[in-house]
C-alpha cells in the first residue's frame, strides 16, 4: 500500500508542477512598415526575447510552454523560417530566421473578440530616413487630396457575414475602386492608407493622411448587427460627446476595439496638452466634415437605402484628425445575408465607389480650398443643358474652350443630355 502511494506521487507530482501553457497557432501579417507574427497561447506567459545577427534572427524563450501543433509558416518576405527547440526543461525556444535585419519588439495581448491570449512579435524595418517634402500646399493649381482608408486588416478581420465574407477584404476592394474613380477626376488625387492585408493602428491611419496633406479622410467599412434583418448604409462624422444613437454606440465600441484585436499597443500616454490642441482645431474641421458627409450621403442615397436619413455622429478614433475633415462610411450590413452577397459583387462595389466619389466631388466643387486646380479653373456658376444645346454652342456662349469645358466635366465625348448640369471653366486672364 505504501509503495503504491509513493509510486503515485512520483508519477503525478511532476506533471502537476509542470502545468504548461500551450501554443495553438500562428498568423503572420506583413505591411509596408512592419511584420507581425501573432502566436496564439492558452494563457499569459513569461518570456524573453533577444536578437542575433549574422544571420539575422530573433529568439524567443517562452517559459512553461509547449507546442500544441506545428507552427505553419506560409511564405513570407521577412521571416524565412521558424525553428523550435528547448532551453532547459520546460522552456520552449522559438528562433525566427529573418531575411534581413529588423528591429524586434514584442507584447502580450489579452483575449479580444474571436481571439484568446496572444504573444505578438513585431519586426520593424530598419528605417532609412525619408526626406519630408513639405510646402506642397503652396503649389499653384494643386490637386485636392483624398485619403481613402480601408477599415480593419490583417489580424483584425472586422465584421463577418454569414457566408464567411470578411469586412477587411470588402473594404480594401471598395477603397481601391474609390481611389481609381477619384484619380480619373481632374484636380483630384487619392491616397490609399492601407494597401494590403495587414493591420494599421487607428491613430496611424489619420496620421498618415495628415502626412500626405489630405484635404479629406474617408474610412470605408461594412456594418454588422446582431439582427440579420438590419440593412442600409450610414455615414458618420466624429462626435466628441459620444454616439447619437444606441446602434451607433454599439458600433463605436466595436470599431474602436480594432486596436485590441488588430495587435497593436497604443504608444501615446494621454498627453493633456495635445488633447487640448486637438480639441481646438477639431471644431473647425467638424463643420467641413459634416458638409462633405452630407454630400456623400446624398450621392449614396441614389443607389442604396440609407440606414438613417441623416449623417450620424460617433466617437470613432479613426476620425480624430485635428485638421483634416473626416468621415466614416458603413457601406452596407455584412451581417444581412442579402447585403453580404451584394457587397461581394463588382457591380455594387463600383456603384458605391462612384457615388462616394460623386459626393466628394460635389462638395469640393462647391467649396474648393484655395490654390487648387478646382478653385482656379472652375466657375461657381453652372449651366443646365436645354434642348437644342450642343457642347460647341455652350463653349461659344461662355467664351471658353471646348477642351476646358470637356476637361472639367470629365468628358471624353461631345455627348450631352438635356437636364445635365455642366460645370464651367474659369477664364484665366
Ligand atoms: Zn468596420
């Protein structure tokens, strides 16, 4: 009896003491500035990270941990290989072989949405100091710059539809179409903020727009709600007092949680002065945000039923640019099976892109910033085509060139239709 008891102790005690954490998966996301390797762990861990060069590699020692399954690394431009080993008895060693020198950072993420505990290894490219080109704004006849942001990305898939459509992919497809539509317009130029499948912190998105000296920031999303019948698009601007409706409050939470899901650690430590300055300049750009958002909502109403008839307000982090008018568009409900299906079609995506572009265009033609091509070349008065009008006759009547008339109306042919509203070029002395 006694012997048996000792035997039991020998068998079970070491295992109880060794209660180990498990690694259950790996995802790697590569963007233009960094690569994030996200490791799924069953609980919080203690770990050490260090770097070695020649060849460049990152070593992570994770205590009391074992691999539950093999880490499946897909082809990646930064991480060539991940090797596993043991250090001492219970410490798991992972070695990341890199293609070139990178600066490694790491942090733990708590469970959020579909994910449990995660350990994130962030590999930053060694930055070559970029020469900043400023003073673009003083250039005569400059283009109006629109920053187009595709919501979510990488580790953060955003909302999902019943048939598995992911918001992050839909938003990028629509955003790319919007960029193309804007770039076809004379006097307008688009900048794509997220260019691939990686996560970009919310704050970085509007900072990038400011760096590019954008005149407007537009963030593209697709909505989700617990009730699959809810449908329609919505246009939001920033509210500093919280959301205007219950649904907006819910949405505000889920959009702002993106940073927790997407795998970033917020660096800012609540700078009071910065906040005060931000508030001051934000008031001025809110007015422009509202006007441009109203134009976009009106244009979208032509193709789709709105969820709300007016521009809504919510406290979205991504809209907090102090001096760039900003809006967020929930293009449709991905949680509504019919809208999910439509969101995937080229036709609907293109219609959305064209309408958003039309709304933006109509806003800037009404209130163009000074020194822009639109301000310098387009008259505020317009001509409505009457029956019997020809493009040539209109050009003659206003003493403008056919070429200018066609260019500002973005026309490739001489066809005009009765009732069509034509913009008129300014005559430059
Ligand atoms: Zn979203």
